[in-house]
């Protein structure tokens, strides 16, 4: 085959080598513009209208008097959409419609904590069925560059499609975030955990233990979180631990971080079993993009008389151990 610069048989001028520009909707840096319809997998999605801040709260409050105001530092976002399942089958299929912005955190469509105004959008649709309605989100106050992330949940080979909610929205990966932070040796072994309240820096993550509550107060917090939570086993107590986590890697996709990335260890390195409870809010369950930072709560447990315990951070995809870190949970604990 001749090189791209060679003339073809017709004598036409050579065609220079070129790369195709990214398709709109293929990334957060290049979302589908406002007003256009996205087709991903079996679904077509159109954004019709948006409300946020005070206007969104008024609509949310009128939708259901039991809807609570957004927590401090947060606000509601309402997005009215038209969603159509283009498939011909009768089985219902689900499309996830999440939101992100320049906070670089994914705000889930199931996590607003409020009832949406009527008409409520249906996202679990049979083939050939269309729904038009509102979806409620809880976003960070003042967050800009809002983008809708459309994901056909049953079509695993189809990547998400990104749609601009804000006019001109675009979020790129800033390599300086990662390049400016080098992994430290703090916390690489159990005998030398990162001091309480100090930052542990791995290859892709930073972690800080911000607060630790144990004993009766921890049990009260767990019970308040859900009345069906069981008390700790006899001779044990709950630990309510607030951690701050930041993803500093260069990967452009979503990075999931949950309580499962943390465990309590004895001074001999034995891992203590984690309880099965509903955590106080905000539970550590987030999807982050490069540069995204969150604070969340995890609930662990330990024998009441245990001393010199250590928190171990072992995030997903840590086979080489470059992100594993040991962190102190406070003097004498």
C-alpha cells in the first residue's frame, strides 16, 4: 500500500495524514452542545429545561413537603429531559443519567434524597417507549461546567455520552495536578503510619483521616443513621471515621471510591471484620474524575479494649500496591 502522501491512480493530489477530531459527546472536554439530542446505546436523550439554586429548591419543596433543603455547601439541580428507548424489545432497560461539573465528582441520579417534581422522568423503559419529566440532583453550590453523563447500563461496550447542561461546558484533565504531587514514603508500612490529620500521597490518591469517633457516641450516630442498624457485638464498639480522599491520577474516566477501600488493622496487622450497617451521611460512596476531592464517612468496628489500631487504605486496582497506605487513627487508639 502506498503511503498517504502518494498520489492515487487518478492523479489527484496527495491526501495529507490527519487525525479525526473527537466526536461531540465522547468526553467531558467535548460534550454534545446544549439543545442537541444524544444517542447512546439504545437511548436518545434531550435536555429540555434546567433549574438550580433557589428556583430548584422552590420546585422541590412544592413537589413534596417532606423534601428537605440541600445540606450546607450544596444546592439542587433539576433537569427536565425527554428519554426514548429506541430498541424494539419489550423488556425494560435502564439508562443512567448522572451529572458532573468542574468539581470533578459524579452526582448520581439516585442520590438527591428528594422526590422530583411532576412529571417525574422514567429511566427504566421498554423498547419504543418515551418519557418526559424532571430528574433531581444534589450538586455542589456554585458548581459550574455542568455536564450530563448518559450511560446505557445494559450495553457495557458502549461508553458514556456527555451532554452540556451549561452553555459551553467543558472539563479537561489537568496533568499538573498529578505531576506536582509525588508519592511519599509516609505510610508504606504498618510500623510507620501517616500521622493523624496528615496527608498520605500515593501514586493516584491522597487521603487524610479528619475525625475519629468511637464508643457510645459512635453507636448513637450509627443508630441515628438507620434505626434498623444493629448494635456492635458484645465487647466491641463502632468507629465512625471521616476521611477526605482526592484522586490525583491522570486517568480520564470515573474512579469509584467506597468504604470497602478501608480496613482497621491490629498492631500485628490482623484485619478486623467490617460491620454491615447503614453509614451516617455523607457515606463514602463516590465516583471521582482526575482532581476530584470528597469527604465521607466510613463505619468500622474493633474490640472495646483494642489499642494502637491502624487504618489501611487499599483502593480498587491497587495490585502493585502503589496506592496502599497505613494511616494513624489517633494517639492510643
